[in-house]
C-alpha cells in the first residue's frame, strides 16, 4: 500500500502538472498560433490570394521583421513601419507626407496599410498593380529608404539571423528579391481590418446597434458619400478629383496614364479607421475630420476634371457634420489597431 507521504507527493505532482499545462496554454503567443488569412463574412472575395505565396508562420514572421527593419534603408534609420505605424492603422500619424532618409520629405501622405488583399492597384495614383511588388517603391524612392534590392539582398545575406529565418520560411538559406517581397507580402496581406462597431452591427453580432446619432450619420453617409466610399471596404478604388487646389503641382494619376482627364485625380481612400489615419487627402493638408467635411461643404474648387457629383459640393449643416463624424468613428477597429500579432515587439 502507498503510505500517506507517497500519496501526498503524487497529488502534489498531479496538481503541479495541471498548473503547468494551464500556464503554458495561457502563455501561447500570437506567433505560435497558426497564421491565417481571414475574410470577414460581410466582405467580398479578395483580389489577392496566397496560392503562389503559401502563408506560413515562418514566412509571416520573416515578413514582419523585414517590415520593421530600419537597417534596410540607406542610412539605417527608416523602415516600412516608420511611415506605417500600427497605432495609426498603419498610416503616418501627424505627418502630412512621408519622411524618409536624411529627413527627406516626400510629396504624398503615407496611406494606411490594411485590407490590401482587396486592392487591384496601389498608391494614390495606382502606379503599382501587384501587392507583391508594392514594397519596391519604399525601398528605391530617394525620399523613403533610398536603396535598391541588390543592396538589400547583400545586407540580409550577411546579417544574422536572416539566413536562418529565410531557411525556416522557404526551406533554404538562399536570399533573393522574390523571397523578400513574398515574405513582406505575407505580413501585409494578413493586415485585415473588419471588426469595427460598424461590422458588428452589420453582422448583427452581440446585440450591437448604432446610437441614434450614429444611425443618423449612417443614413446621411449613404445619401451623400457612399457613391465613392462604397461599403463594406468604404472605397470603390476609383480615381477622382475631389475639388482640391493642387498647391503641390501633383499631377495625380495622369503621371501614370498620360491621360489628360486623369490630371489631378487620386485614388479614393478607404474610410475605415479614419479616426486614426489623419492627416487627410493625398498631400495631408487636413488634420481633422472637421476640415475634411468643411472642404466638401464649402471648399470644393472647380476644375476641368472635377468629379461631376461634386459640382455643387456636399452641403452639410453643423448637425449633419457631427452625425457623420459619429458614424465614421464606428469604422474604428480597435482590435486590429491593438493586435500584438502585428506589433514590432
């Protein structure tokens, strides 16, 4: 028979093992969970899929490390994450335009990075057609990272722990430009924002509903704004002139197409997380939503390529502005903005 001391020891060991298992389960980090690309139920089918870029934990982890790696820039000071900050929904908080190496200032506002898998073209002028090649602009632009892929590849080949990380992600320590771009795309492609209050209301989740002010704003939005900012992505991805005076002499989309009627037109930005993605417009001229709404109310400038629907602006009373702002704040996805899976550390 077992004596009391033995029984006590076995009981203590059993409890200790149970506690250890429970503790280990609680301490599982996001990186240890299976990384997946999830399409919210109220979203359409994405444009980009991972058929030719298999999404893996190691590929995602490598892409995230490269996204936040400042040593890839010419002076080792700027990373993708420098201009695309998670707390600003991966936009550039309080900076009118992107800031690159040597404190160089670009000419356009850094757009937020999320729901990229639904985009068919990238940047304000649609100059890039593939998500996988979109990081090239950041690498090579003289006012961003001011480098080239050959230099980046050489640096990574000679910098620990990158050869080992590429081996984990792709089965070989070989480092080339294609693998760099594919891994960064794995990180950026998983940046999906689709769990705002708006989404929960639309999906009828957890009893969520709009307040009377939010609902009034939603109805106004559908009446006055939804033609361009189409639900559920809150953009139709078209290029339009919204009546801004082009003080920076930015040609807009015509720089890409060479078409005269594209002069001064820019991609319609998403309004998701708009509460945190200011400054607004392609040149970051407006620092508040109040300024944006007042532009449409009284500041639209006539031009040859002005969107016809803005010929008379969008008249808004003070009450209507507050109601629309109230609705726009329901597009904030705090779960996405605070998700440690996407954080640098």
